[in-house]
């Protein structure tokens, strides 16, 4: 699969590749906002997959992080020098994830992904969920703009 809408922005935290990422779900095609933050070494790259309300509920990102990682690697390809084995993989949810959850707090789920047979695989028992404040304490400010703004900047309807 691939992406329709993509750009690269530079923030104080580093380069950020943003895209509406299409991925294969067991129940059909899905999509999310993907942001790959490339920070100065020794800080690892961070991939944030944000669930957005235009994606059908039945094709969520929560149990498909391995497939999302594969789709991101394919979308970025060899255009950037990314150390994929060092990437911190994150699923991001909040009120922007669904039409019916106004006021829901943001959550960031850090996931360990194993890479074998040329694919990433989600190891659900490694998931660790953090609220925004806890996430920023651990990872700092990644320079992620608000989800509606990022989605619109990519030319996608929010």
C-alpha cells in the first residue's frame, strides 16, 4: 500500500515526515496520520501513528502496528537514512480518532515490534500506555502539531 498525501517539515526537534498512510487491515484498507520524527543522534527516531476519525472504526490501528510499520517503511523507502531497528513505535489516540468521543484524553501507546521474516510484528504484551504529560516527560517535545492541523496541512479532510 502507499500514501496519498505526504510532506516533510523541519522543526526544532528535527525532520518530520508526515503522511496519510494507507495500510492493510484484516477487514480491508485502513489509513492513519503517520509522523516519523528524525531526531539528532543519539536520540532514536520516533514513528507516531495517529488514529483519525476518517478511518473506519473496524479498521483501527491498535492491533495492527506491525502492518503500519511495514507500510511506513515501504512508503519512506530508501529516501531517508532511517535506522528502522532503533525506531520507537507509537499508537496515538484521542478525540480526533472518532466522531463520538469529544473531550477524550490523548493516549500514546509505546509498542515493541519484532522484525522477522521481512516484516514487523506487534508484541502486544510490550504495550505501555501514557497520557500526554507522561509521554512528554519521557520523550520530550517531538514537535507534533495538533492532529487536525497536520491532517489539513496534508490536504486531507478532518
